[in-house]
């Protein structure tokens, strides 16, 4: 009875080879599927990192654009322009009583 339980090494190898040959196609399909999943996962990770990077850049540009629009508003205010014209350009406020108008139709 003990002899019946002891398997011959060659019999075991033959059984393994037979089992592998039967399932060779299934093993190949499983390995290719696993490889495809790993590659897809890596690609997805790279794309996610790129999306995060681009969103951060977009948010920075939106904030920068907001600051520049505020600067335009401040720099183009009529009060500021009038003050600079008086102080740096030596301009004076116009007294329309002293302005002479010329008729160009004559």
C-alpha cells in the first residue's frame, strides 16, 4: 500500500506536462491580460498626473489673469490719469471760457 502512494518522479513530470499542455492557451491569455492591465494602469497613472499638473497650471493662470485685470482697472482709472497728467505732464484743468473755437466750415 505504501508503494502505491509513492509516485514515480517521471509520472509526476508527465502529469504536469500534460496539464500544462492542456492549459497552455489559457495561461498565455491570462498572462497577456495581466500585462495589458499593468500597462493600462501605468498609462492611466501618467495621464492622471498630467491632468493634475495642467489643472494646477490653469488655476495659476486664472489667478494671474485676475490680478492683471485688477491692475488694468487701477492703472486706467480717470483719477489716476488726471493726477499723473497734472503732476508729471504739467497739464492744467481746462477753463472753457478761455478756449477759442474755430469754425472749420468757413
